[in-house]
C-alpha cells in the first residue's frame, strides 16, 4: 500500500484545520482547536490504488528568528501552504514559508526543490474583504514552481477535494519519477547478474 504524508502549513487562522477536516469528513465545523497539532490518518482509493494518507495540521507558530517547520518539511511528501485572501499578513507569511521550502541551501525538503507544493488562497467567500489579489497568488505559485488554488473551505467542498486529490496525484507521479531515477544502478547490477549467470551457463554447455 502507498504511504503518503501531507503537511498543511500557513499562518494562524488561515483555515488549515478547516481545509483538512473538510477534505477528510466533508464537514465545515466553523471552530477548531488551535492549541494542538494533529496528525489525521485516512485510507483512500485513488485511480484503483489503495493508499494510506497522513495529514499533518500543526499549531501555528510565528516566523521569528529560526524559521519553523524544518521537521515537517523533512517528514512530508507534499506540502499545502495556506493563506487567507482577506489577510495580507498571511500572504507575507506564506511567501516566507515558500522561500524556505524552495531554498536548496537550507536542505529542509524531503526530496529536493522538486517537492510537491500547492499554494492555497482560502476564504474566497470573503472576497468582499479581499486583501490579496488572485493574480498575486498565481504569481507567487509560478515563482516557486507550485500549484495554485483559490477556494473556500466553508463553501467549496468539491474544490477542496479536487485540490487535495491533485496534490496526492502529483505526489504519486513524483514518487514514481524518483523510483525511476534510482533504477539505473539497480537495473545495471541486475543486468550484470543475469549476464554472469548466462555467461556461466554458456561455458558449461
Ligand atoms: N469565511 C470563512 N471562514 C473560514 C474558512 N475557513 C476557515 N474559516 C474560519 O477561520 C477561522 C480559523 O480557521 P482554522 O481552520 O482554525 O484555521 P487554522 O489555520 O487551522 O488556525 P490555527 O490552528 O490557529 O493555526 C475559523 O473561525 C474558521 O471557521 C473559509 O473558507 N471561509
């Protein structure tokens, strides 16, 4: 069974728990405990494949001094970075996180700069209070080579599912590519082994 790990990051109150719970249970509850970090587990079947998904929803921490989330970035196969379109400071926070995620010198990503990352502008239902333009989100996503979504955990259940499903599919593709990259040395040694066996056989005939 495929094991997938997804971390949902972003500043306080952006809707990380709301998005996670909405995806896992279909429900939008409204208020979520914010003083505890949670790891949710779910078995799911996607494109005929069984998988075990773990989703990490941390307590928010301020980005002061040493940037947080090193462990989460190491742990996760994919990251969803959330900001609130009605809160500019959450977008600034997301930008700082994105630099940290994509900085190869920090060496914090599980894989490398190709890690699967999605940027999500949440609370689209509050667009009358919008402080971050859609095109700003798109630009940041394109600058950091990641997927972009604008949606509302409160009102867009189908979009939330589509977003997480696309992220999970990208992780599966990235994992398969990584396996393929690692293959040559393995298949070379297998070819050597087969050659040796047939070589020996030919000698004995
Ligand atoms: N209007 C609106 N409110 C939302 C939406 N998503 C979340 N909220 C509200 O935003 C507040 C914060 O949501 P949470 O899911 O607790 O946010 P969080 O990022 O997990 O917050 P911390 O755990 O404190 O870091 C709650 O009052 C939610 O009801 C949304 O799509 N639209």
